[in-house]
C-alpha cells in the first residue's frame, strides 16, 4: 500500500512543501529491505532507527518486509529530524495500522524520542504559514512548538506530546484541543522593560544622539574610553524605539523560529531584538551562511539593534560584509543549487575606543599610544563603512559628580520615546501610513524633495562639504539626519540649526 503525508522543507527561513510517501511491498523473496530516497541528509537517514524504536516502544509495529520512503520533491536536499513523525505516521497508514483521511488535512512535522515522545523542531512558524498558503486545515506538531505556530490566523494548531497522541488524534479516537494565543496580551507584557535611560548618569549629548538615531532609524557609532557608558547606552536603545507592529513581529519570529532560538514557551518575538556578537565572530555567524545557509546575527537583529562593541577588533573582511545589509536591508547568499535572501533591516550601533589603550580622550588617564598607532587603530574600520554610519559621537568619561548625582538629567526612556514616536508620526504623514520608509532609508529623489534648505543652510552645507571632504553619500546622510532633527523639533522645514547639529555628527569623515 501507498500513503502520503504533508510535511515541509525548511530552506533558510522559508518553508516549502514536502510530501512524505511510504510504500510497503509484500513481494517475493529477496525483495526485503528499506529504502529512503529524496536527497536526505545524515540526520534524516538516521531517523529510521529512531522511528522504528519509537513505534515499537509505543506499541506499534514497523511494517515490512520492503519499505520505500520518498521525500518529494526529490531534487531538494532534506535536513533535520522533523521528518520522524510524518515517516512514522506514513508507515502506519501504509500498513493499515492507522485509518482515516484526517491526515490529509494537516501538515505534519516533529522529532521522535526513542520512547515515542515528541521533541520540538525548528521552523514551526514557517510551517504554519505554509499550511495556510496551501489551504490546509492546520498543522500537527510537538506541543512545545504549538504556541509558536498558533500566532498564524486561519488554521488549527494541534500540539501532541507523544506518537500515540498523534495517532489517536488522526484516527479520531483522542480529541486534542487547538492551541490559541492571545496576541494582545503577549504584546502588552513584552513592552515592559527593566532598564531605563534614567540609569545612565551624565552623557546628555549621547542621549540626544540616541534620540535622533531612534527617531530616524539611523546607524550610530560611539567613541569613548572604557567605562564611559557606551554599552549601557546601546542596551537601552530598544526602550525608546516604537513597538513592533504585528507584521514586523511575525517576520522577526520567523527568523528565530528557523534558527530554533525562540525561548521555550514563547510564541512571538514581541520586543525588538538586540544582538551583541563578540568581535571573534566568524563571517558566516555574523552575515549568515553555511552548507545549508542559515541567517546570521545581522538577520537575527532584523527590526532591532545590532550592537558591535570593540568595533575595530572585528576582522576587517567581516566588517566589510555588513556594508550591503546596511544599504539594502537584506543579505543575499548565493549557492550552486539556490540563492537565499534573508531580511536584515536593523539599526547598527557600534562602539570603539579612541586609541588602542582606550584613554586618548580621558582627562584622568594617560595615553601612551603614538599618533601612528592611533592612526593604524582607527584605520581598521574602512572609510566606506564609516561613510554608511549616519551618526558619529564622542562619549566622554563620566565625572564623579555626575555619577553621584541623586537624580538623572531628566532624560528618561519614556520622555525620549515620546519624542521618537512624535517624529515617527511625522514620517508616516510624509511617506504614507503604510510605507516602511524612515528618514534614514529615503531614496535620493526623496532627499531632494523633503530635505530642501534655505540659503543659510545651503551655505553651511557647502562649507562642510569643502572643509570636511564629505562624500556624496555623507552629503545625503547629513540631510537625512537634519530632516530627523527637524521632525523632533516639530518643524516642517530644515533650519540652519538642524543642519549644524547633523554636521556635528560626522566627525569621523576623512578628508578625500
């Protein structure tokens, strides 16, 4: 007999259809054996031993004498243990041990333990989205993945703890309730933060720059001695960013689901992610890649913040790879068999010391670095990459008085966030309520339309271009930042004061 089970192939962060076919032949002598075809990887090939043990320990019989299992389409490589459950159910259907047609209404995936328990798998959210696209009734998968898949509307999500439960549900002998998730409650709970910009003493200028960066979605580079608060500032940036929209949350969750990085029991990425890779991270871990490409840190920071501390310590070749995501908002990874594209629309926040020892700008610590050593250190980050960072700021050492002050400077996360949200509202009115454009992502034509200057501004910008040697890209970035500063001030036009502040944020531009 022949059976067919709907399952899925996870390619990057997307799921495509896979049909698990099981054929049982009771032919003549010499036809015994088991064949698993359809480009399975080692984990899939090993699944047969797991499936046979799980079925035996659950009270079911592995059919025979000859079993052929095909994972279609046969020209796409299959990887991972998520085919255990569909193979087991397909074998039971083909042998007649499982009756009914309910299996054809569900997309099925799951890893089996030897005792028949179901273990969670990667890509449950992508599988649920595929089931909805294919017009299926729902998905049947391990219970730990149920809340993750249940965020997709319009389908039933059935979570099972064991192989026996899955069999009972499909044979209609055991009713299992569909999993439901209250998305509003998830979002409300997620918007509470334990950190606040009020915790950062002093650094009013840095907080102002953070507000500008958040308001326009600008990339930012902080330069300062150790202990000046750069990491504290970066960690608190998400507290002033707008809340994730449902679409943004779903897209970010899909990336974490494909990597298997969703915390247990969490159904959704309801807060903007903050990724902080170490400077020893490889290019593949930062950008993404591998034999079967996986999203890297820049994609895991999608709709959030990528914080690169000790910026010059990253290998230069690795840093150069983030130039494309900064411009395009996605990562493209070509392979012989296919080309995968991962979203990577994140805010880059980088931090570095002013010199190798770190104390060149610290008035209380002596710096022994030579000018040549400082130049070599700063030169580890290329000019083209610096050009793509909108805001460069100095974060000076904090004085004793500022540290011991009883109250903060009044710039709390809530106050800064209110200003950011007002500026974002102005951008939605400018670009349209459904547009994803922010000031930082304006195209050149939009810059010419929305960043017009008065005569005083034109003169100021001309002087900056001449004296600082700004590139054409830096020219546009100055105008985009000035547009954001004007939005924070509630002004329709860019004034010379807005432009002057934007120019002050380009301190690392190098003379051509």
